[in-house]
C-alpha cells in the first residue's frame, strides 16, 4: 500500500521528487487525469509502472516536463509548427510526438524513434516537476494511473482504488482534488510535414489549426487514415479502452435499473439511476469518468449515455465513449 498525501506543500513536493529520484513511483494530479509517475531515465522505476498498470511493454509513455527549456534534451528534431504549438499551448492538455534523442530510451518509447512530451497545466504537477528538475531530473514518465484498459482516474481516491494493491510503501499518491479537464491530453504527431491528431482531447482541431497554420484531420474520428500499426502504438486508441465493468450503451433508450448520463436538459427516464447531468460540454468531460466509476460502485449492469453532438471537446468525449461501449 502506498502513502496518500493530501498536503502537497512545497516541502512535500520536494520529498516526492526525491522519492522519484530514488526510483519510487509517485501518482500525481494533472489537469487531464491522474498520472503514475517515475523517473523517465530510470529503467527499473519505469518497469514498475508497467507492472503496476499491467500494461504491455511495447506501449510508449509520455514524458512530462516543467518548461520548454527541458524539451531540447529529449528530442533530436522539431518542426516549426511544433515549436508554435509548444509555445502557445503548453502548459496544457496536449502531448507532442517528436523525433527522440538518445535520452529517450526504448523503455520509454516502446522501441520507436519518437517520444511523447507534455507540460501539464496543474500547480501540483508543475511543482513536482520543478522540484524534480532541481534534483537534475530530466522528466517524469507518466501514463494515466489506471490498470491497463480501464477508466482513467480523475481523483486521488480513484487512483487508490485502481492501483492501491499494486504500489509499495515507498510509493506516493498526491491528492490534488478532481482533474479540471477530465479527459486525457490531445496527442499530436509532429514527425511529419503537418500535425496529425492521434488522440483527440481538450486541445481541439480548431486550436491546433489556428496555432500551426495547417489544416488538420482528426485521424481518431476518421479511422481509415489509421494504420494497424498506429492502433497498437497509441494504446489509448485500442478499441476496448476506457471501459467500466458495466456495459455501456450509447444513444439508446435506457432500460429500468440501468445508469444514465446525459446533459441536464435531458430528463431522467423512469426507474433509471442518474449518474451525471452536466450543464456544459466542459462539465461533461470533467465528470464522465467519475460517473462511469460511480456506476460500477453501484454495481449497475449497464450504463446508458446520451452523447454530446458537435465539434471541439465533443469529439474527444465521443472518442472515449465509443471505446467504453466496446467493453472489456
Ligand atoms: O493526459 C494525458 O496524456 C495523461 C496525463 C497523465 O498526462 N497521460 C496519459 O498517458 O494519458 P497514457 O500512457 O495513459 O496514454 C498515452 C498515450 C498512449 O496511448 C501511448 O501509446 C501514446 O500516448 N504514446 C506515448 N508515446 C508515444 C509515441 N512516441 N508515439 C505514439 N504514441 C505514443
Ligand atoms: Mg491511459
């Protein structure tokens, strides 16, 4: 069992950074979802992430850094448009896939010659990263802090529920309250002439087009552009991801005794258990994972969701929900 830290003072974050340096795991909040962190240059520590998650070893990890000045050491090349994205949209819910440097070893990249980098927009995550850089740490590797294939945690309690049994006494879980965005970062492949979205998120197509000056397609919604190889590389794009125990049904009339998630403007049908009634698209994203978890806590067999329509964040929500609905 890991230690649970709800007082994330400067001293506590410095101690957590030291633990990372010593090879322990530290789960920490980000604006998207909670991550399970390890020193991204420590093979043994990173191996423990895979163990704790039950994740196949060829799935690459995102390296988190505190500032653009720590980017250079991880990469060997960066196109102009990616520099613009990094400058304008970091810190934020965006991961850039770039050509790796020698520092990004196979145990981070899954043996590929690219590396995923992100600067999270969360004060505890940034405080931890800054403390880690002060100890000469290069970056913190962190996947979402859930068992492989399951719903990402958006609270420290959900991390504990997912991974408590797989962490050791020296590992830490930092409690920073509920994640503000609630969906994993937008992943953008920046190895080609123009940016390409591998996983949609809160950094939307419109934002990427505006900053990069390129027209971008969402290959996540346009499946035919995705090769089989990419499907494996971006594990978050595997079909049976983000799945609760309950069976998820999309845009269908809920049956009695099931769970129901929809905008607050949609009334709860008789005999159905309302799990969430968000008022805005942002709130929908923020509460969706905790609502799915709540359905499991209530031992519901099925959860019905009226999906949001439209572009922007709705694309990311539908992306995750369509995978949830494929089941485990
Ligand atoms: O919001 C997020 O991105 C969260 C927080 C903790 O930062 N992290 C996260 O990590 O969602 P994870 O490992 O659960 O999902 C990251 C996805 C995986 O599907 C992985 O395959 C993909 O990013 N990925 C990482 N490095 C990659 C690379 N070099 N090329 C292609 N995909 C990569
Ligand atoms: Mg994940």
